[in-house]
């Protein structure tokens, strides 16, 4: 049996952590009062949907956040040198002791889309439209696919397109002790059966 207090305390930590993170990353403030209508009292705090409405694209922000959590806990990782199970380490190594700007994106492909075509014709133009140049800053990219695409060849294709430096070959070098130079693009891979032959690419950009 699960202890009620332990369960509620754990859930409260998740809820509190999400609120704090969303308040840190928000793109604008949800007003306490607008058009003469009071939405909340500062001493009581904002409701969860208030937190979400502080983003220009809240659904997209939440999907990118969930994918970052998903890749951290993906139970069947393709490899252990990617973002998989290493999100916190890569974040700490990138941010260090400095302030930074944050951007996000999450896009789902049509069915039977290959990564190369999807990235070049949809994802990259979308990032440019959002003024998130892929040449600047540190990028964390999560590629989520159905089981039919969850293969080692996907890793090689992603690395060939993005130049992430974390390919199967570089992973082998890491095993034998040959360190890699720091890369501004780090990728991770997650499995989601519901996507079938489609794929979803979620991006965090830190500058």
C-alpha cells in the first residue's frame, strides 16, 4: 500500500516545481487585474492555468517541457550518451553560473515523414520564424517517434543533419576514453507508440 502523506507530498513537490519553473521561463506576466476584473490575489498565488497563459504558445511550451522530462526518464533509451537520463547534467554544464535567455518549440510531422525532410522543410523554417537561429546558443533536441522509427539508423540520420557530435561512432570513442569537444547541439530520443509513423521534434534553446 502507498502512504497517503508520502504520495501527496511527492505530488505537491511536482506541482510546486512546475509552477516555479514556469514562472522563471514565462514570456509575460499574467495580470492580477485586467479590464476591471480581478483574476487572483498575489498573496494566494496564480492558478495553474494562469501560469500557462504566461506563454505565447502554452500548448507548445508544455509539450516541449513534457518531452524534456520524457527523454530524461525514457525507459528504453537507444543509448546513454544522449540527452536520455542526462538532461540535468547537460543543463548544468551549459548554464553554469550565468543568466540566459530561453526559447522553445515543438512540432509534429505528418505520417511517414523522414527526419531529414521534416527538419529541413518544417522545423528549421519554423525556428527561423520564431527568431531562434540554430547557429546560436545551446540546443537540446528531443526526437520522439513510434516503434517503427525507434532505431539506431534514426540516431545516425539526426546526427548527419544536425551535426550534434553524439553519434554511434562518437559514443564508441567515449567508451574507450576519447573525449568529445563540447557541442552546441545535444539530442535525445523517446518512444511514443501513438505517433506511429509520425515524429515529434521538441527544442529548448539556451543563449
